[in-house]
């Protein structure tokens, strides 16, 4: 038993033509063979198109409602489901371009550019040189020599594709493929342009100004519309996709909008506190270290980080504190530390210079 056309499109029998068209557009986008790789997608797409062909035609729909599928079929010509798709979607390019009249969209080009954190902070403009396919300046992209013009392809009648019919369980269906005679251009060049050998395009190197916005993230891409290859036969150029890489910084590590750095403190700085000059992306500034700072503590500078991509307040500069234990002490420094330990009531047993420690203990204890 054949599927109910209304059920195929997911609409009610009393729906209006607008609902039918919207349902077809939604389902056709999903199951088009160019974008759907599921098993049976092509058959599902043809079933959807067949249902739309009947229900979108008032007379066929009336006969279908009265007599079913046999009443709607009549003796009409077979349905070209891809031509139907192009009519409904307006000859869309992109993944459906292979079934539209004329040449396909040009290829996209790819380029990689590196910036440092200063560039992320302020944004930067860069001239990049790319090799791209451009329209031939001699023939204007026609591919034909001066004084001549391309002729319409007889195989496809200028459409750029050919249609073949085959019998299926749904009836006679039509499939579409690129015309092999004109390679989808719809025209034949009999007297080719000597400059481009009849292709209508040339390879050339061009400079493109790329604007990298503040806040860009490593790995993001900037799309420069229309700066890709011009397709053979003319049409819409592809795009230039610029991959942005952000250099590692010798001081800062990036965490979204925040910049993180490490700061070593001496024993005295950590114990007594200090005002220390630290680097920023734009110069230097001072940070206050409170007395008694410990390893793992943090200080932060608001507004010294990076901006978000689409504008807004800058993040923070976070400073991770690390207390560095003094080494290679001379005798006087050891004596001072030992005296400090005893005055603080710390019961320690030095691994070196035990005799010196005992003498200091006796002096502080009032022993002779």
C-alpha cells in the first residue's frame, strides 16, 4: 500500500497550500542527498517530492483526495525531483548547487596568520598575499577569443545538467547530473581565449587586508567573503578563510579574558609585604603584596586582561604568588634566621651549624 501523501509531509488533510510548501521545504532540506548521508535518504527525498508535486497542484490534490494515488497520477510527465527542489528554493547554491543551472560557487581558500597577545588586546590589520583564481582580464571570463562568443551546449540546452528517467516503485522518476559535454557551464567555447586557454579564469597573487578584531581566540577563523576562487564560467567567488593562531607569551597565560602570571617573592617580601612593579601588556604597573603572603595566594589587577570578542570590559590580570626559600646563606644570615626562630618560639633542629644554634639559644635564654 502506498504511503499517504499527507502523512509523508506531516500535514493535515485540510491544510492550506502554504502549510504544504513549508512542510516540503523543511523535509527536503533534511533529506536532500547532498546533505543527508542516512541510508534511504534519496528514496525518502523522492517520496517527499512526489507527495509535494501532487498536493501543491490544486487539480491533482482534488483528484488524489477523491481517488487516491491513481487518480492523481494521470498521464502527466515524470517528475524531476531536483528541478522541483530548485524551483521551490530559488536555485540555491551551497550544498544544493550541483542541481542548479549554471556554474557552481567558487572554492574557498585557506590562510593561517599569527598574532601576539598585544594584537589580541588592540586588534590588528594585516596584508596577506594569496594565490587565487580570478576572472581572465582578456576575455572577461567568457573563455572565448576576441570577436567570438560561447555557444549554447546542445547536449543540455544551456542548463548545465542533464536529466535521466528511470522506473521506481513510485513511478517514473528523473535524476539529474552535471552535463559532461560542457562540464556544467551550459556553453561551449569553440575559439578559446589564448590568455586563459578557454577557461575564463587565471591564477594570480593578490593582497587582501585582513582585520583581526580585539578579543580573537586562538583557532578562530575570519571569513573574507568573495576573496576565494572565481569559478570557471563565472558566478559567485568563494571565500577566504583565515585561521588565527595566537603566540604563546613568555610571561602571561591566557584564560579567556584573564591573563595569568607567576610572581616570585622573597622570604622578607612575603613576611613584611611589599609594593612590586609587574609587567602588563601595555607597560608596567605596581601591585601591593600584603604582609604574610603565602605560596598559592593571588593578587589581581582589574581591567588589565583582554577584551571579549564583541566588545566590553577587559578581564583581569591574575598574579599567582610563590614564596622562594632563601638558599646559600652566609653565617650572619643564618644567625639572624636562627635568632628569629628562637624569638618566635619555634622549636627547630637545624641540620647544619647546630653549635651556632645552641650558642644563640643560651644567649637568648640568659645562660652564661
